[in-house]
C-alpha cells in the first residue's frame, strides 16, 4: 500500500491506475473530473514521462481536469481539432446494473457527457459504494441551469415530483458556479423508474443545460474495493 495514504485513497489510486494502464500510445483520451479520475491523470503523466506511453492527447472535461493534465505533462486538445476520442476515463456518483450513471458531483457533468459520449470506449472508475440497484437512491441528480432560469426550472422539476435544492459552495456563502457560468440544482427523486425518459424530460425544460443521467454511455465499469484493509480492483 502507498505509504501515508488511507485505504480508500489507495483504492481510488488503484482503480484510476487500472484505467490509465488501458490507454495505448497514439490515443486521444477524454479526461474526466473528480478524485478517482485525478489518479488516472496522474498515472497517464507518469507513463508519458517513463516513455512507456507516447503521443497521447487529452480532452479535459473541466477546468480542474485541464489544470491537472497540464501539471502532469499531458498535451491537451479540443473537440475542434480532433475527429475522434479513443477512450475516456471518468468517475461517477451512482452506477446501476445496466451501467447507467448519475454524475455531476463535481458540477462537471455537462462537459463530461459531451466527452464521454464521444469516446469509442468510456471507462468508469468507482469504488463499490457507488454501485446501486436503482439510480437516485443514494445521490441526488445534478441539473445544470442557466442562472436566470433557476426559479422556473425548480418549479417545473417540482411538478415532475422532484425536490430541487440549489447547490451551495463549501462555505455556504453563495451558489456553486459551473465552468460554463451556470448553477446546479441537486434534485431528489428517490428511485428513478425510467432513467432514459427522465434524462430527456429534464433536458426539455427551457433553461436546463444538462442533467447528470448518463444512460447507455458507459462501456466498462472498474470497481475498486477494500477487503481486509487491502484495496483491489
Ligand atoms: C464530476 C463527477 C465525478 O466524476 C463524480 O462526482 C465522482 O467523483 P469522485 O471520483 O471524486 O468520487 O461526476 O462532475
């Protein structure tokens, strides 16, 4: 185990590394957001520095991912400059048995959905606690909303049976603002019967940019776990 790190962090590191080790030279790589993907980005940087991996370019899903990628020496590109994404690595907040996801705990789900959906192969990196039988049972659904439309969007969501809450920053002195300059509603629906339908219905409300339901997007889910205090993937 890596010295000084707690078992949960080591497990995130291992699952991130397992995903990064699947990246081949010459690939265009979608770089997700969050604490687990951060380890994948770190590992990609290490593989580049060692010469084991060459000629990759990253497409970041957030400001956070782009800063991390630069710190680890990963060359970046944009969707305007490429015609494919070979592989994307990203975390999730919930994963159901059909590999449908709730994402957006880091308020980055709008860009994440664009990049992850374009990838030839999308690998999800999570720990066992993210696995659920039905989406919506442990994590509220993030919905990115234009600031001027927050009130009508909240009313429309309540009519659908959801309980929306404006996401506040850590210090609770103002709302979280996304990389696009928008706000995030965290919506409690309880167990979601039909994620595909709810995904479309929410995105049809004027003022909604994107919601955190990722239906039919993930190809592979790598799950980290801790048994007898030992992390594994
Ligand atoms: C960001 C996300 C993250 O991928 C998700 O919140 C998981 O993060 P972590 O790996 O830190 O648990 O969707 O918008």
